[in-house]
């Protein structure tokens, strides 16, 4: 029986496992390791704060993910394939490690943020029907 995501230690385990898989992913891994050359010692604690803020409503994350991803998008274009890869890895990591109400909530929140980010980075061209 898996446990739910209950505290920061659980968030740390989720984030560490997720980025361990991200690094090896053929679609988005190289963006982290070769294009941006992410400093993991800096990035991972930021992501613990981000998810603790999103899931538990603690205002500890200070940052602007949209601006960061606009910058990343200039160097490595973030399109449907990249977002699908990100979401699949995130959902599978949550499901492999946890189950329960918070596990469902974090997947829903990730989905909304990812979809919004995808939309803002790739706005429909004027005149394109989206509904
Ligand atoms: C195509 C999918 C994505 C890619 C390739 C990607 C890539 C990255 C990279 C390379 C960084 C590190 C930037 C740096 O250290 O300078 C980063 C930061 C970050 N990412 Fe993503 N990301 C993606 C989607 C997402 C999504 C869907 C979320 C949220 C649900 C997210 C949340 C964040 C946050 C909070 C940061 C830290 C921003 C900051 O405060 O500087 N990312 N991302």
C-alpha cells in the first residue's frame, strides 16, 4: 500500500525521483543537461519549495516560473512533445510512489500549470479557432 504525499520529505522524494527520470529522458533530458545545464543543487531545493507552496499553500517559493520558461523557450523550443513528455514523467512518478488525495491534487495542479504554460508559450495565431 502506497502512502499519500503528506509533508516536505515526501515532496523531496517525489522531486528527486522525477528529475532523476527527467535527466534520462530523450525528449526533455537534454534541455536540462545540455541546453540550460541546470545546477541541480540550486534547482532541486527551489522545486521542493515550489511544490510545497502549490500543494500545501505555504508561501515559501519565490520566483516566476513563466518568465523562466519564456527564457528557456528561446533556447530550446517548448512545444506539445516537450510538455507531453514532462506530464507523462510527472504523473508516472507520482503514481509509482504515492496514492491518495494529495497525489491526485498534485497531478491536477501540474496538469493545469503545464497546460497554461504551454498555451502562454504557444499562443494560437490570430484567426485560429481554439473552441
Ligand atoms: C516542457 C516542459 C518543461 C521543461 C523542458 C522545463 C525546464 C526547466 C528548466 C531547464 C528549468 C531550470 C531553469 C534554470 O535553472 O535556469 C526549469 C525551472 C522550473 N520549472 Fe520547468 N520545465 C518544464 C515544465 C514545467 C512545468 C509544467 C512546471 C510546473 C508545473 C515547471 C516548473 C518549474 C519551476 C517552478 C522552475 C523554477 C523557476 C525559477 O524559480 O527559476 N516546469 N524548468
